[in-house]
C-alpha cells in the first residue's frame, strides 16, 4: 500500500514544526502505521525515499522505538506495565492470566488476529497499579475480573 | 498549607481551561516578567530561588540557564524543551500537572524561553500519555488564540512558537541529550558532553531542557518573589515538591508538600500507612534509579541534600514501598530487567553488564544462585557505576542493586541456601 495523498499532507504538516525535514521521521512512521497497523519493508522504503533518508537509516529509527511495529500486530495491542510498582501490586498474576486467556506469550498475536500482547515500561499511574494500555487507553486498578471484562468486551 | 502547583486542580479531574487558569491568577507571572524583568534578571531570580531540577538529577535550574549564550551574537534560533517523557518506574507526578493544569506547564515554558531568549519551544511528551497530549494540544491552541504564544507576545518584541512532539516510547528519551537526538529524528542515544546543550544542543543551536514540574515552579517564583518562594520550603532547597507513594500502602497517591517533608510523613500521614497485614521493609525514595532506604531512614527529609547524605537520592520524589510479603530479590530483578531492556545499547558496560546482572538475579530468585554471586553483583555495581558508562542509565540501575544486596543480604542468602524463593507459595 503506497502512501496516500492525505498521509503525505500530514507528514508535510509535521515537517513544518522542525528545521530539518528528517526530524519528522518518527511522526511519519506513526502516520504510516496508523492505517496499516505496522510498518512493512515496502512502506519503510517508500517513507525513507519521501524523507530523503536511506531505508537503513530509517529502519535504525523505526526499530529503536517501542511503539513502531516492524512486524504485523493484532487489531488491538495490549501493553501490560511490568515495571516495579505494578510488579509489587501483583502484575505477575495478571500476566499469567492474560497469557493463559489469550493463549499467547509476550510479543505474540492471537490466532484470530485480535490481540497482540506486549510489555511496557511504567505508565505513570503507579497509584492505580497494576495497569495496562489497551491500544492507547489506560486501565488501572486491575484485577482478574477487570481483565476478563476488558478482553470479553472487545473479543 | 500552600500548594501553588496543584491547589487550582479541579477535583473532577477536568483540566483547567484558559479562563479558569487566568481567574486563578494564571499568566500574571508572564505579564509581570515581560513588563518588569530583563531575561538575565529572570534567570538571576530563578538562581536565587534555589530551584533544582525536578526530573531527578536536581541540577540548579538558574545555573543551567546562565550557560546559554545571550545577546545579538548568540546563535539562533534558541530552543526550550519541556521534558514530559515521564517514564521512570514508580513516577507519576508530571502526569498530574500535564493532565490537570496544562497552562501552568505552558506559562513555565514561556518564562523559561523568555529567560534564555528562545524563539521555539517543544513539549517532548510521552507517547503513552494520550490524555496529556489532548489537554496540552487544547491548551496550546487557547494560548495562541489569546496572544500568549506566537508573534509579539502581549505586544512585546518577543515571539515564541510552541510545538508538541509525542515520540514513540523509549525510557532513554528522558535523558537530556538522548531526548535531543529523538527530537531530531534519530535513534535516542545519549551524546558526549561537552559541548553542553545550552551552547550546542538541538540542531547545533543552544537549548535548555527542563522537567515539567521544574517549569511549573517558575511562574510561582516570578509571581511571589524569591523570598516568598523559598519560604514555601522547610529546607534550603526552594519551593514545594510533588511527592508520591506506591506499593502496599493504604492510600497510594501524589501530594504537593513543602520541600523537606520526611519519608515518615509521606508514608504515615499522606499514604495512610501500610495496608493491613503488610509491614514496611524498605523504600526506594524517588523512582527506580535510587538506592533503597530502610526503617532507620524514615525521618530523613525528602530533599536532594538530605537524602544524598544517607546514601540515596531523592530522584523524582515518588517513593516505591517494599513490604514484608514482597520478595526483595524479585523486586530488584524486576528493576534490573527493566534497565537491561531499556539500555540503548550504545556503550558496552551497560549493554552487556545489565543483562548479566539480570541473569544472575534471576538465577538467585529461582533458587539456582551461589554465594559468590553476591560478590559478582557487588563488582558489577562498581563496574557499571559512575565513570564507566556513557550516560547515567547504568549508574542509576546499580543504585537499587547495590543497596539491596547490602540491606537485604539475608534474603539473598536464604534464596541461595534454601535453593528457592522463600516468598513463593505465600498467600498474596
């Protein structure tokens, strides 16, 4: 899928905020990822051309950041906080529950393509630990019941 | 008790809009500065206030600003960056300000930008903070519409453009020079200093990077004056501090208090003490990269100098409590796995050393450790400490490690001698 005119317009809009057009490359990766779910080699090459970078330079950036996916992901991504406050408050049990219910490990996607499960660093909501992000929505004060409800609602 | 950073926050969690912020006295400090203060005078005020960076390092803010080249010969544009990449495990204070009082963050940025004569400012905001992104974008649009941003602010000769950059998530982005690489669209690896960012930082131009909470103190200093600002604190370090506590306490949360409140006050009065059935064993005072403190340190004042005196750091001021039913070895393993995963890989000791430490801890936790592992961990703590690595990530990582091996030595030895984790199988 090649970059649409609308995506190129959005990238151009981002580029106005920086004195160097390559500076918008992280934003450009996010824009391309939004409708595709991930960034394929083909999309990476096209974006690199568009930004005046080599594909390897852009891949160096893309693979550095946690939220740029260079492999396909599910329709929803669950980012489970596995940092210290959530760990103290019972994250290990929730992790086991999620893996068991979804039948996947961290870094994997359910066979129906619905969910990808990933760990994420501290979500800055430690007074409501344990917590997770479902796509970009924050859910805190998690219990096994709440996790089941979250998955059931979407599933 | 005065809480200048948080007293205007609405109980329903809705962010203050520009009208509410102005009614609460907002943007008076900016008007005052533009009318009465030269940039150098503003910097001198901030220096005299003893404001220290609230991101964790505690560097004196005014001193940082004084290093920026000023006047017509300075290279331009100059930049001001608000570091809103809050990602230090256990830290949840900047979110409160970004989501609840976005105009205070903006006014702080404007004043800092004015002080260093910056023309362009960025909020470097963590990708995961979706709500903060929404509140900040709305507030920025309001500020432009009312003439606080853009060309000739409040009819003065000074102009400032302000943008949001949400990046794509990585702990190291919070490191000042790595953040600059991220903003330039590169891998967020730290840079060598010198040159310091104040002289050659963003696209080779002068830049100052400050944490959200630090910036929020600046309007308070300008509006109240240096003496009144210093009087907010119980110690030599100016102002208030947003402290917090998480773990098995009755009321986890964040509270703005005079700088210098004690750990005991935070734990017992504000967090309500330990939950029933849990006893206090230790505390990491300010985010993952600070040394554990024990019960004997409960009366230590939470300011940069006092916590340093007992061998730890105040860091971000948000405490993580270790209780008697949580395994200290498991907790340190969790911390070291985090640091190993978030190492940017740029320098060898950090890239190779942290996974080694994590594997050693995992073996001990699983009952496969040896007593000689404790010496290995102590040795790695020295080799990954200050002076051996490119940036502060690994030195930060070994702070909780070295202190845990000393404070909880008996727990480590039990794991090794009993060949199991004594905390496993306990009722949670």
